[in-house]
C-alpha cells in the first residue's frame, strides 16, 4: 500500500467512527505505530483530524461537502500562513464570530482548545470545536447551504441580530477598490449581519483575491477594521487599504520565517 493510499484509508477509518485509538489504527492498517503517527501529523496539518490524549478525532468536512473540501486545498500554503498570523492576534477570552470560508476554517483549526467563546454559522467549523475542550460554541441556525455547510438566510440573520461579539472574522471571494465581495447573495446578507453584531471586523484573504470582484458586494473597504493577508500582496494594495483606515497584517509564506506583521 502506497503512502497516499494508506493515508486515505487512515482518514476514512477515522471518519467512519469519529474517534479512534492509535493502536487500533495501526492494527487495522498493518503498519507500525510510528507510521500512523507520521500520517496523523500530515492529516492534522490539513485540518482533517485532531490528535488528543488517547486517540484521534475526525475534524474534516462531511463527504457531502466536496465543494468546501476543494476550496480548502486551493492556495493552501497561503491560507495556512494567514491562519497562523490571525491566530496570534486573537487573545484568550475573546468572543469571536467565524464564517464558513476555507481560510477561516484553517484559522479555526488553530484555535481548538483555547479559552474562547466562538459563534459560527459553519458546520465544518463547529465540528472542529466539538472535538476539543476549552472553547464555548454557539452554532447559528437557518437554511444550510448544501455545498459548504454554512447556515444563511433570514433565520440566521435574526439570531445574529440578538448577539454581540468582540470580533467577526470573514473570508471573501474578491476585493476591489469598491470593497469586499462574496459569491452568494444569501451568504452576503448573513455576513453583513455578522459585521453588525461585531465590535470589530477582520477579513482573512489570500493575495489572489485582490483585483477580483464577485456576485455581491458585502461592504466597502472603509468598514473593515483589519485584514490578514499573505506577502504576495502588492505595495499599491497595501497603501490603498491603509488609506481606507484598514490595519494591515502580512503573513510571510517564507518557510524560514513563519510570521511577520505590518501595523
């Protein structure tokens, strides 16, 4: 059995049961414990599993959410760098509102176990936090978008209107001089409600999103408080963001330097 085949089989075994022990996985795959640990390390970096004392939890998306799984792999290195920097900016005890974007999912995987209050409309993000202790979780209800596992629509918006959080963290499909965009009208309405429920709004977006629009404008640049982006962003765009009053944080994709910030 090749490495890729073994890892796929390992992930499927964990997904089927939700939780499994390392000795059991080694026995089922007929490999050593050290091989299982290496493979679990790889799967954990992808956000598909979470190791804990005594075993491992499945934390990846539902097999029905193939669209989400595909988006999660696009620009994966950039998203990881952005997530690491964003996680370092969040203080223990904060109340956060996380949307269901693929970059936000990477961030959520780094926050598991921290003492936070987390509100989300994303089933994949909520699943991550149910795999660990330490964080309080509130799941927003409503119409669930089948391809992404995100709750949107009037019921979600009504629930958000009753909440207040310190920070909303939003993923976007595109950013132009007009503002930030997403590709679904119902999603944009719900993200606007998220922004209204938050004291501050942070966008997490990789540099390929700049200069691109999408179906619906969520808000103007001036309504953002901060943005976390990777170092592929141009100096011209950094200047435009700062002129709009947005605090810019830049994540390094250099393997030798994990994080750097620009304030």
